C-alpha cells in the first residue's frame, strides 16, 4: 500500500528549504515517487522568480516521472507569472497521480490547477497533511486571505515577566542558544522593526525584493504594520508571539495584546 502521509512529510521537509526566501510566493516542496516506493526526484521552491518545487522534482526524476506519483505541499499553479504553469510540466512528464496537501488560495490558481490535471486524466488527491502545510505557509495565507502581513511579536522575559532589570537599562536575559534561535526566526521574516531606548524606531528589511515597498511604517506613536491596501493593523492582529524566558524555550502559550496610550502592551501567561 502506498503511504501518502510518509511521502508528503518528505515533501514538507523539502519545502522548509525555502523558508524566508520566497516572498511574495509560498514555500513549496515536492517529490516524485514510483509505484515501487522509490524516490526519483525531490524539489523545493527556494526563491521567488526561480523554478517551482514541482519543476525541480520533475527535472531530477527525468523519464522516471512517467507513471509515477507527484507529492506537493500546495496545489500546482496553472498560470504564467515569472515562471510557466507547473500543471503543463506535470502533464508533459507523464505523471499518473498527484497528491497535494492543500488548495492554493491565490486567485489565479484556487482549484484551477487541480481541474487542469483532472482534465488530462491525472488522478488528484488533496488534503494529505493539510494542517502541517497550513502551518508552514501561515504568512502567505494571511497575506492572500486577509490582505495584510503576518506579524510576529518577539520578546525576552524573565521568570517574573520582566523585560529589563529597570526602565531603560539593557539587561541580558537569554543565553547563546536563545540568541541563535532569534537569528533563525529573523531569517524567516521580510522586515524587522524595533524601538531603541532613545525612542527612535529602526527597521531592517531582510529577505524581500529591493523593488518591493516595505510593509512596515513608523509614526509618532510607534511602529505601525500596514496591509497592502494601506490599512494600519491593530495589536489584535498580531498573529504569533515568541517569548524567550529564563529557560530559553519558545513559549507555546497564547498571548493577548492591546494598545494602551499609543504603546503595544502584551499580557504574559502565568508561569
């Protein structure tokens, strides 16, 4: 029996190779597997404008793609953007079956990829490891569905919920291991905004195309995150919080945030 979950998890691992480098595209992974359970091709979308994951996997598989199954973490595209439609490459390669984790909500795809494959007699199954695929592409999905960036609030806290020894005093709260984790987190985002102790706000653009406008703006009251339509986001629209505490672990507990006197305030969970 073919183990679709096993091979989809392999495709998800491939997708992680593109984290932080594919904006405005999603991260996608793919693998080509024969009926005998032999992986003949792997691929990942590693940077916007470069070939998609399916194309890399099919190129690696070559003639072995004929009659095989393609596993991909997102519905194959069926339109021409900076690259051609993946569906055409899949059809030409002779793939017999496509297993996808989820439908692509991007308006130019949104079911059209699956429909094109089925129209050419290719068996399509979707929904395998869907939750994992959704988690992997939360920033992309937030942008497409809500028209705004995915916002992460990062804070280092002491065991009693403090962020410094005293107001305005720089205090080292985390270890080298936690600092490495922060750098990993920063490498996944497109822009970083922070307020210095003198009140000035600095912004670092990390992985975005230099020709794209920044999604971060500042005001007299602090940092503002803006949607593509120019809407200023509120504290309630913060999507994730990473808190580094005395044990240097990323807290999985939910946080609540709000704006008070023009400042962002977030409530620490009980320790």
